[in-house]
């Protein structure tokens, strides 16, 4: 090594390559930590109406959808249902009411 410092020979560390295998658990560590950090830094982890119930302070019945103060009249399912037949097959025993009578206009997204 001292001779390589003086410039007489080639540096031995530049003449070989090393291949190392890491355990999958160690290899994913950074990705797991980043995911946990991102989840902890999210703005809204638990909805406001659920905070007291999770902590044990509130009335569990207050979390029921019928008691919610800001109920929505329609629900946008986006691309959940592929067709009207798929929608009906997902809710057996329920009556599905459609506002559009024309079958050509009964396309997703359904609300």
C-alpha cells in the first residue's frame, strides 16, 4: 500500500470487484422506512368523526351513517362497476333505480 501511495504500483482496490448479497429484509429497510414516514406525514389519517370513538371518548352509535351531520345524497362509485348488470349482481335483493331509461346512456361511472 505504501508503494502505491508513492506511485510505484497500481492501487489494489481498483483491481477487483466484489459482489455482495444482502438479505431481503435488510434490502427493503429503506423502502419500508420511507413508506412509514410518508404514512405518518399524511394530513388526514383518521376522519374527524372517528377520532373520539377510536380514543374511547365518544358514543359508538354516533359513527353510524344515519347519525352523520354531513350526509351525502349520492355516492360516486367511479369505475367500481363495469356495467348495470354488474351493479345489480353486486346488490342481490335490492332494487336498483336508474334515472336514465335509455340503455345506451346507462354507462359507467355510476352514481
